[in-house]
C-alpha cells in the first residue's frame, strides 16, 4: 500500500478540514492533496520515474511536505536531508544514492552549489522554479508495502553518511503506532519543530498527525520563547521534541494564557 493513499482518503472525506498551518498560509486537506499531486506531476514532467531517488534539501515548510509526499505518491524514493547540511555533505550522499533530481531553495543553492558535485544525469533545481506543466493526476502509483519510500542519512561513525531505507509499510506502521501511543485526535494541532527530514519528526509528528486527520504546524523556530508564541498563535495541542529541549520549553509553559490550555509533548 502506498502511504499517500491515507492522505488522499482524508482529502476526499474531509476536504475542508485544515491539514497544514503556518504563519504565512493555511491548507485544507483538499488543497494539501492538490499541491502534493502538483509536485508529483512535476516529477513526471521532469522524467523522474518510480524507484528513482530525489534529494530534498528544504526547511520545515509546506514545500517540504508537498515534494516529499509528491515523490511517495509516484512510487519515487524521497531522500530528505537537513537544510543546514553543506554542499560538500550532500555531495557525499548524492554519490551514494545517485538521485535523478536534487531540489532545494535558491538561497541554499546560491550558497552551496559550488561544493555540490553531482553524479552524471542528476538534475538540480530550486523549489521556486519547480512547476508542473500539465494537469496533475489524482492517481496514486500502486506499490507493495515492502517498496522503499524514503532514505534517511545520518552519521554512525567512520565519518561517512549511511542511509537508512524505510518502506511504505514502515511508515504506515510507525505512524499508526505513534498516533495510538500519543493519543492523537482529529482535532489536534501538532507543532513540528524538529527537522522533518529526521525519522522521528516525520513518523512521530508529521505522519502520525496526518493518519489521524490532525493539523500540522511546521516551524523553523528553535528558541523556547519563539516556540511558545507558535503554540499560542496556532492553538497547538501537542509538539514533539527531545528531552533536553523539552525541559526548557515545559518550564515556561506557565506563561501561556490560561484559556489556551497546556499542550502535551512527545519525547524522542
């Protein structure tokens, strides 16, 4: 089963329910799915086929979600990496997974492209220039649950990045397990502060929230004061963090207006 069938299901059953909210804009599930389909069509127009890899170097944002799930929708393997990685670091990952396409922001490319030597046949494009040229398709590419959905690189010693491969089945199992363990509800608004390229943030926050039909609130803020403003502004019910940061944030939750309630948290 393709993971994105779950998102399309919510878009059909609850088209007007809010799926993603940031300071700049909000997307209902139907709008969210249209953007995912448009990203998937961009991949088709660019000659990226099922089983090909695409590297995404994007911050927490609507665009990250669109192009990540747009890849999965087409049976393409998403390779999301940290936005603060340098071109030299991404080059080593690209030489390992041999992507057909690398997508990042124009800002990141301007700073890092001179260090980014890519394998032959790999295209490089800024997300600002990535547009589909034809009508997006609603169809989801059928895949086996054992098909690779994403590759997540990290450093496990030796100074070389190693990629952990996750299947569509892995993502479905992890998302439903996290959602059940955390007690997520369709009415929950989940602040995503950890980099969404990381497995925990993707599975435990993004995917787990989506399979419950909740609302994701991606942020690029890290300091407790800014995060608590996000919590107040977007009426957040839950957020995922690591234990060290959680202590700093929870210590300041008393500053929240009483009417907003106290958000829960999920340790890594």
